[in-house]
C-alpha cells in the first residue's frame, strides 16, 4: 500500500476514485493475489500518485474492502481504468466470484473545478455544482441502459463507471462550471448570486421529479 498525498501536496492536484470490493470466502486468496498485482501495475502508469486499501472484513457471507486510488488528472485515471492489463486482471477476479463497485469521490471533481477558477470558491458551492452534474449522469445511465445477458455484472459496472467518469469529466463538469463560474467566484450582484443558486436548486428538484416519473413508467 502506497502512502496518500503528503500534507504539502495541494488537495486540488489529483483526481480520486473509490472501489468497493466484495469477495466470497472461497476466492479470498486469488483476490489478494490479483490486488497485489494491480498495486504493482498501477505504479507504472502516467500520472499515478498513490493508493490505499482497507483490510478485508467479514459482512455476512462476503468479505468487503475499499481501495482509494489517486491520479494527477482525470485523463490519466481513465487511461488506467480502461487499460488492457487492468482488464485482464479484473477478468481473472471476475471468474473467481469477485464483485466490485466504483464511485467517484465528489472531491475529485471539486479539485478539478478549483483548478478552473481564477478565484477561490466556497466548498459548498463546488459540492452543489458537482451534485448537479453527477446525479443526472448516474441516473440517466441506469435508466437508459440495461445489462445484457451476455455481459457479467463486474464488466457492466466497469463500463458504467467508465461512461460516467468520461461524461462528467470531459463534458458535463466543464460545461456547467462555465455557466456558473461567476456564481462560483462570487462575482456579480447579490441578486445575481441568489438567482444562480435558485436555478441550481430548481434544476435539482426538476431532475428529481423527472427521474421519479420515468422510473415509475419503467416499472
């Protein structure tokens, strides 16, 4: 396990991603072996900063753990996520009964946003804007696509996370941050600041209601 970023390293200098692992007792050993290979392999990829993992702990019939991985940019992280070497090792784990879920730490996008701003923005503003981007992206993917029978669950999760990270990182976050940059940086009149906040809240409420209606129709 490598060390996390040092205190001297600015928190906006890396992109962070979390993996939640679920392993059956019978495949405990092969999971550990594959994870060790992944830890060695990832250090050879451009932009890798650090990673850390929790010890496997028992939860019911499964062992669970979490891995946090950090790269200097979103692009370099995606290069690792979609690499053929990583996919080969994940495939071995899949056949051994391994399951995982990936999730972007909202702080990863928050750091990305901070680098795009000329002035320091309040954390709550950045987190609210990240929520505005992540919520429709994840919900939209889950509603639009259904896992084909010929694709196993771990591969489908990998595909879903790759799509979500790509859409939010390369399109949605830059686009929305450009629209609300003045609000993020506290520019404009108080009325303009309040109006921008109201539009974000209304957008989230409309998205919530929209996805509720769509979900009910699909049931």
